[in-house]
């Protein structure tokens, strides 16, 4: 009985010591995690409160030698992203000598995702009738997401979108002011001379886009700048 009691005390002691060790490890990495979150927030243009950093692998000397007040976080890759990756941590050790170590991390973000609730036809307007907002944790694709406030400008689908698909920039576009095949009016400016005429749009175009149009009659193909719905301007150099 006495031996069993002693064993229980030993187990309790080890648990307490282990708990202290875990607490120390978590506290020692807090400045590092904060620096990483600041770095990824700046590089990815994501609010820091939406980011989560998990340190998967780091050298043991990092917590014992580092002067956390002077550490620097950076990546050797040109394009910074979410997900599983290795970054570098630079600091000065207790002898003030500069050290750098690789640290493996997992970076995720909490985002409001737009998801199709019904089949969306090609060139159909994207709005609250066919999408919903879901909060998800993602580890890729933040830069391609469409945010709810962007819908106010009016967006339409580039192709058929199936129910459950995430709405991304690749799937939508601004509605064109002129659509391919549309009969439009063109204004040809050559110096002080201005001529108006009819043409057929050979491609879609938003305001400010340069598109090909076919003059009518004749069918000559020239470039024109979209000015407003149904109207485009042709400058002298594009007529020659």
C-alpha cells in the first residue's frame, strides 16, 4: 500500500513538472508566433485577427538562445501563401551573435466564403438570390476569393456554376458595357472631323476596354474604345 502511494506521488509530481514544461514552451513561443502573424498579415494583406499560425517544427535552441525582442521573420520564396511551409527566423543569441533557423509552420485564415446555393447560368448576375456566406478556415486561395461587398458593383458568372461551388475571381467578371454580336454606334475621330456610324461588336468589352468592331456596311474590322453601353470611339490611328 505504501509503495503504491509513493508511486502515485511520483506520477503526480511528473504531471506537475510536465505541465510546467508545456506552459513554458507555449509562453516561449508566444513572441515568435506574434512576429509570424505580423509578417504573414503584412505579406498576404490579411487582417492578423483572421490568421492562425501553428508551429510544427522548430529547433530546440530557438527558445533557449533567442533574444525575442530582436527577431526577424522572413521567407526565401518569392510568393508568400497560406498553408504548410518553412520560413526563417533570425535573432541574436545570448552572445549577441546573429543566428537563423528554419521553422516549419501551418498558416490558415478564417474567411467569409461565398458559395453557390443554386445552379448559376453563364453570364447570370451573382447576388443574394443564388449565393450564401459561410465562415470557413482555409489554407489556400485567399487572394482569389470574392468578398460580399464586391457584389455591390455587380458581377456575373463567366461560366455555369454548380451548387456548392465557391465563388472565386476566376468564375466571375464585371458585366460588359458592350457584348459580342451587339449592334452599336461608333464615333470616328480624325483630327477635327467626327463621323458617327454603325458597327457590330466582335467581342465583349467593359468601359475603357479596346475591342474589335466590324463597321457596317462593309464589315471592315477596326479597334474601338468602349465609352459607355452601346457606344465606342474609333481614333484615327485605328482607322488606317
